C-alpha cells in the first residue's frame, strides 16, 4: 500500500510537471478552504416557541456557546446533540430541534469553533475539530440531570463530526448522519467538481490525495482519523444515514452508500454486532433543508425513539414529528443552510 500511495503522488507530480506546483496548489486550497466565513445566529428557540437555556461547552482551548432546549417540561428522558455544518451556526438547527422536541427529545446545539459567535481560528478547520467539539457537546449533554441517554445528529461536516464523536465515546446510544461526506479525499475531489476546476481525472484523484494530506497537516490530523467511513466502522451503536437523492454537493452515491457499506462490513466481523444500520434516501432531496420532507422527519424521530428507548414508541414519535408545521421555520432558514453555492469561489475543506 505505501508503494501505491507513493506511486499516486508521483503520478500527480509527473502529470503536473512540477512538485512545487502541486505543493502550491495544495497550500492555496488550504488557505481558501480552511477558514469559513462566520454567520452569527439570527434567531433563537424563542422565535419558534421553545423555551431554552444559554449554555457554554468547555473544550481544552475555548468555550463554545450553545443552547439547551428541554422537552416535556424538563422531565428526565433521552436527548440529542445537533451539529451544524460548514459556514453554518446553531440557529440553523432550529427546524430539526422543533420536530425532535415535539417527539419528546431534549436538544442541545452549539456553534462549532470558527463558526457563529466563536472567534476566527488561526489554523484551518477540519473534520477533526468538528469531531472534537461534537464530543465535548455530547459530554456536556449527558452530564445534565434531565438526560437519561444521549445521541448525536449532524448535518454535512457536522455529520462527520457526529460520526467521529460517536466513534470516540461508547455512551453515544444513537447516531444520525445527514448529507455527510464519506472520506476527506472524496470530499476534496468533489470540491474540484463543485468549483468547476478543469482538472482531468488522471490528475484529479492523486492531486486530491495529496491536497487532503496537506490540508490536514497544520492540525496534525491524518486522513483516517478524519474519515467518516472509518468512523462508522468504529461506532458500535444504532446508526441512521440520511442523504438527499438529488444532493449535488455530496452525491448520495458514493457517499451515503460508502458509509452504510463500511458500517455493515465492520459489524459482520468478530464479534458480530447486531446494532441497526439504516440508510434512508430522501426522494428529490438536496444537500440541505431535508427537514421539510415529512418522511425525513418520521424516519429520524422514529429511529431515535427506538434507539434511545423513548420517551414515545417509534410510531408515536414519527407521528409527532410529522405533525409539526415547519413552514415559517423553513422559510426563515431556506437561505441559511450551508451556503455551498459559494463553493465555485471557495471550495469546502477536508
């Protein structure tokens, strides 16, 4: 394998004609892709009729601002962390919080570092930071007296963060990954496509291999440690993978299918693991806004109710989520879901 990797890099350099050119491309990519514009929250749970508590989440380097939204008047029960995506912030999780709260779940959401109300970062952000912050949020969640069991739900890069956090803590009793990229190399390769970079396939694949490693280098991460595909293979609990059928940012094939396949392969190994792996493709769904689909809400709420043991049955939780009217909330957030249309000017990171 090392010889194949060296060959891949050599091939990229040979086609590009200059190792320095490959290095320059990778460093420019890292600088442009690694620092998301920050968008502060424009609304709060009160704007959708939900009471909440302002909280801070401790990490080794900073405190992350967040909200805790109790369900059922704070009666002890299951809870979920919701992790936003790239160039996003906590208020963009409000539509998901609305239907999950109606299904009986306490909810916690927060601004990932470099996003929302947090200061800008000096080093490029990666899936590794999304994972570390998601884990810190989960630890804060399960320490609360209202919470009996906890799960994590994440969208796009937040989906990768949710996966990496769940793989690191056996207390995560349910995991929902929404529209997540499966692997840093595929993500970098896809950003070439999104940004309309005229890079032929012979060059694009080894260049993505090299660029992803250069991107991760300042934070000391490896491709494997930031790969959602490797993360789901390490996570042993109930897993739901959701993707939009028409997602042009991260196509359902290969990303969603790769995640499901990796999880199922890992669970067939000794010792066998019969925890569920579910894959749901939202008909006509794009990259964001999947909460507008009633079927999506039914599947996510029902899965969490079964995996977390309540507070309602799978069927009742699904019904409660389906009945929530998200019209006003969806309208308010329709332009606030990961502005990846800007990717033609600034590709996403690994």
